[in-house]
C-alpha cells in the first residue's frame, strides 16, 4: 500500500562518529537487542537507563556502554545520546516514548508500539510536532527475506496475491504476574505475538476493508488466543492468528494466482523463504535463504542510523501511518474478544 513521503528533520545528525544510543530499560529485550546494537556498524551504545541503577550498570557493562543512569529522565537528558531505544514493556511505551520526544530525542520504540491506536497517534503526532525521528522497532519488516519477498511479489512472479495466512503461537505457563497476562504491563497475545503475524497481510494485501475476530481471555482478562479474518471488497482475505496457550507452526504463506511464498518458522525471523511458481503438481520450487547476524535486530538499528544521517523524520520502510493503522486493527480484534486495558477508556 502507499506510504507517506518522509519529512526532513529540523536538525539532522551531522557528527562524524557512530550514532550514540541510549537504551531505556534493562530487561531481557534490552539485553538481546542491545547486543546486536553494539555490533551494528556506525552505531554504539552510549548509555543505559533503568529505574534500578544496579541493573542499568550491569547491562551497560555487558554492552560496553560508558554511562548508566538510575532514571529514565537522566537518560533522555544526556546531551551525548543521539537517539533513544525504548525497550520497556508495552504498557510503558507511550509514557517513555513521549519522555524521549519531549526531550528532543529521536526514538525507536519496541513493538508493540503502544497499547492502543490513540496512544500510537499521540506519540507520532508529538514526534512530528517536535521535529524528531520516530519508528516502531518492527524488525521483521526489515528482515532480508521479507524484503526479498516484496520484490518477488512486485515483479509478478506468483501472480496477483489473493490471500495471506500467518500464525504465531507459543505456549506459556499461566502466571498472572507474567508480562503476557498482566494487564498493567500490557499483557496480550495480540500485542506480543499477533503484531508479527499481522505484518504479512499488511505488506502483501494492504489495509483490510473489514476485520472480524474471535478468541478467548486468560483469567486476568488478557487476550490469550485470537483469530482474525481480514476481508477485502474484491474478495481477497487474510487469516491471522496468535496464541500464548499452544505452539503453532509459526509460518506465513502468501498465495497468488500463479504460485505462493512460504516463510519458514519462525515467521518473525524466517529461516528460509519457499518460492513456488505454478501448480502444486507441475510447479517449480526454490528455497531462498539469507544470513541474519546476531539476534536479528541489526537491520532495524542500521535503518535508524541511515534515516538520521539522511535527515528523515520517519523510515519509508516502517512508516508512521502503518504503525498507527495496525494498532487500530489490534484494538478492534482485542476488544472483540473482550480484552480491555484501562487505556481504552
């Protein structure tokens, strides 16, 4: 689907050294993504900020960062931080992204971008008003096999796309205090797993004309299993599902009038791409692979650095409009199964 033209920053990054990052948060994701950030050319981890100074220092030492802070406010105020990576839980993203934006810092916000479409829109509008770069850390969109698949479809290799199926399921033991079930932390199968599956129909079919959803909730009220049907006025469709109750194939298939593409598990970081052209009986298949270094996060950090160097307020590969619209679809599906956050109002 069409994406908006990126707008120039008022003050593009111009210094000769690597892009200096501040990591906001010191949890599991901050550590895994931070290790990739440390090893991405033209990028360096300058500081880590957390509510617990000890945890911030421990992660900073692991990543070779010279600075640690015991508060998020100190991190975003550091004049040597060029861009902030928000790596806290979903329920905190809105607050922490706005904290960075209001400090005049470009920001990369871990997925799911926020809890709701309204919150996502507020962050994007604040970034635009402040003239700072903002991007959702949807690293799957930047995976080399996903980018290659887009080229294959655009070339007409599998004909006209008529349907997409994507599932993301992983079994977690129920624990009301776990981030996947705790509503205060943004607990949600959709926001943790479903956002990955939703990327595939969005990229290959665009925004749906209608969405219906079914599923069920955990004892805390969080959505634990959700299945969505995206429908289009011309008859195309997508099946998108996610669950934290069971393991699933965790694959995505794009079906065209002349063949299909299958992203091999796990779909958020596909190990290979099967390209089938022709009928099931007489078709020709090719399996494509692409090396993914580290934990798979490096392309997103490289993209942020590229955009900052180029003076862009958003990435053309992860545009604001897509982030906000997909959050809207998550809202509709989540509310359809009766899962509500206080932020829903």
